[in-house]
C-alpha cells in the first residue's frame, strides 16, 4: 500500500472485518424434553452473522432395556430431527419458520436428497452418522449386526450436540446472513423440540418394546458470530441510504412452509409468496405422527436391521423396482400450470427429477436416495428415501438475488399434488422453499416482511 495516496492507503487498511463468537443462554430454563420451547435473544446493536449460529446441549436417551440376548436400544438421533419447529423473529416480526411444524421432516428429506456419506461422517457433533448406519457413536459391530451398546445394565446414554446449518433466515442475501440489528431490529430465535418419535429403535428381540424410550436435554445454549470491527465504507453507505430517504433496503432470505395431507389422491395446501423456489414432497407412513410404539413411530424390532429411519422419516412410495411404473401419476399443479408438463409415470423417475432440481444433474452430485445401511439399491429409494424435489427456477432467489420461481401475486395460491398410488394408507408431506425479504423503508423507517 506504499504506492497509494495516504487517504486511500488508510481506507484500504480498514477493509478487513473482524469476528468474535458470543454465547447466548435461553431466556428461561436451559433444560427440558419433548415439546419444550427455548428462546434466545441474540446480541443487540450488532452485525450478527446468523449463518454461523449453532445450538448446543447435552442429550440423554432413556428407557433402554436389556434383555437376555440383546438390547432393545435406540440410536442417538441426527440433531435436526430433534427440532419440530424453528422460528426467527427480527425486530419483533416473525420472518421465517412461522408456517411450519415439520422442520425436522423437511431438513431430513433435503439431507437424504442432497448429502453424501462423507457429509454424514463429517457431522459427528450433529450425530448424522445414524442417517447411514444403524448405529451411533456408542455402537459396535458384533456378528455382522450393528448394535448400540451401553454400560452393562444401563438404561440411558448421553451425548453432547452442536447443531448448525439451519434452514430459514440463517441463509440469506446471496451468502452469509449478516443482519445489522441496529437497522433491522433485535433477533430472537425460538426452538420447539420434537416428540420421542424422532428416535429410531434398532437391534431388538421379539420380546423388545420401544414404548419407554424418550429423551431429555440439559445445558442448552447457543453460539453466534458478530462483526466487532467493520469498514468505515459500510457505515458511510448505510448513512447515505438512510439520508437519501428515496430508496428501500432489501434483504432476501430463505423461508419455508410445510403441511401434511392425509386424504384422497390429491393433496393440496396454500402458499402466499413472491417467489416459490421449490417443493419438497415425501410420502409418510400411517404411523408417522404416533407415539413411541414398537410397531409405530420407532419402528418394530423385527425390521430394525433393514430400516435406517424411524416411521416419521421412512418415505415409502409403496412401489418396488418391478412395479415402479404401475398406477403412478405424479404431478404438481400451481394455478393453471403443471410440473412436470406430463405426469410422472414411473416412480424411479422421481430420483432423476430430484437430482436435477438440486444439482442440475451434475456429474459430481451425490445423495443418500439409494442408501440402505451401508449398501445401495433402487429399492431403498422406493421404500425409505422417496423424496421428490421439484425446482421452479434456476437457483433459489435468496442465493442468486434473482427471483425466478413461482410468484403467487400476493394471493393464497392452491398447490395441488396428484399422487395416486404413491401414498399407501399414509400421508403426504409437502414443503415449499421460498424467498422472502426484509424491507427497510428509508422514508418512514419502518421494517416489513415480504413473504
């Protein structure tokens, strides 16, 4: 910088951003169990890097039973499965997650459709290993069968969790979701924990019962990075925009809406958004929302060795490779348009649509759609990982800052999914990925949310 004029040299030396990590405690108790609610107030008057947000706690799974020959046991669940609902408030306004009580199903479906085994193994603090194996990090392989072991006679096991990479306002503005709370207002995050149905029962005997399995959390806290030093140019730019009183400051972010339909062969739900980027669709078991029963949510012991997921996350199309083209007629209708133009007539075609929607069929794309306890087969996609992701644009609007998805023109628009034989005595999960915006009106100083 010696060759620069002194004024420019000084400005150039101040372009670096400095971060520091802050711990946040819940506003009430730091312990709880299924259906508990935790709220966190993030630092005020700060530049908060919401993308760095992480939730930490100690989890204890209890109710494990020891039988004469084997454990009726349970896997430590992947961290995101523990979250039923996740809401983000900015300046007192609910900006993301307000229309979803199935966050865990949405995240799990997207993980199966877009993540690899390497990703799962690299998320040990989130315990994502259970997505690819019938074992957690307290497990061993014995006699060719993977079982979870605990101290002899113990009925509980405990592990530390650090969960990150959340959906919603944590993804924004084309990259890092950095929110200036001096401009937009303070940030509050609210988590509602899931039922015990998020836990998978594995390695049992005919006498085994999963009815007593549950969990609790303790020492709940969260972490977030804040910018402690920023460029003077940022302050000058914001000041100019506010002083002009002629422009709106827009902040695009990811949002989502979910619903579950359990009737007929045409599922529908309503969405009101300026940009629907994609739909995520998955058939659910008839027991998907039941309590922790051996034949229900936690799965039965006899099938535990062949099913990676509990009933809540077992997306079964009811098809096999030999009849994947029998009686299938899948199609999405939004307004007067249909996606795809011709109904899907073979259930296996959905895997290609999902891969194309997420990765444009890249040679380097990977997923867990065909994964089944260490091996890969087409039947695994049809009977456990049947996830249909239908994209409506080139990219998600919050990431590209270009809204190319479906615009509902600020009206509640019916989305109809024709699924015919895919749902077999069960329900259909539907999730819409949206681009919403925070808008600051420089004339009035009012912050609003455009869905």
